C-alpha cells in the first residue's frame, strides 16, 4: 500500500462509516466524547481510570470547563475511536449478525487495482461485489478489535478471492459501503 497519513486516515474513516453506518465518534468535542465513553463504560470514574486521569478532570471536560492537554486529547480520541467497547457500541447487534450470517455486498470508490509482475496498476474506479459471511466475519472481527489496518487487509484478501486475484484497495478510498 502507499499514500500518506491523510490518505490512510481517509481510508480508515471510510471503513468505519461503511461498517458502523455511523460517523466517527472521535470527531466531536471533548465533552461529546466523554459523554459517549461514559455511556459505554457506565461512569465518569471508569472513563478516568481508562484514560489514566482523575475523575475530576474528566468531569471538567464533560462540563466544557476545560479541554484536555494534547496527550490526554489523543488518549481520549484513540479510546473513543478504536477501543473494542466503543466500536461494539457503534454497531447495532442486528447489523453485525446480518453481516456475519449473510456476508455483504461491498461497494468501494477510490484508487484501487491489481498488482502484477511487481507493478501496481491502480486508478480511480468503483467496484461492487458480494463477499461471503466468512470473509465479512474476518473483516468485522478485526474492525471490532480496533485494527483498521487488519480489517483493510482482510477486505483486500476477500476482494482478491471474490473479485479478481491480486486486487487491492489503496490508501485513498473515497467511499466504502457494506450494502447489507
């Protein structure tokens, strides 16, 4: 794969939206993120323990009385975006069961193509194909563990098996939809 940090982030965001059908919860304010984390973990104290800060600090963030310092802001964003608990909360049980039991029709837009004879033949394209329940189960499992790179790798393997051998999505996806 190639591309800069921004392209990889865009692809990870496309994967997040495609699987959860919800936006990235780390895009909100610190107060929003604390509220979401508190809803999942059950208390402000649990959020504070998870982030390694005091409960009073988290209460201030939730009330909008202060903003986290850079390191703490990064911890909060990372927890809200990548923790298995938060990802599971973003995904409805019905959607997860449907994808695991029926597979999914995948529609992807962006830079992609095949690798052959050591060369990458990539261009902007849009594809749509059916992926098996086993393939989607692997993508889903990795995504739920917070492993965007692993989920994308599993998706590439599935596309190589189902669509065309050697095919891979680049780090510059514009859109990714799991239609079922």
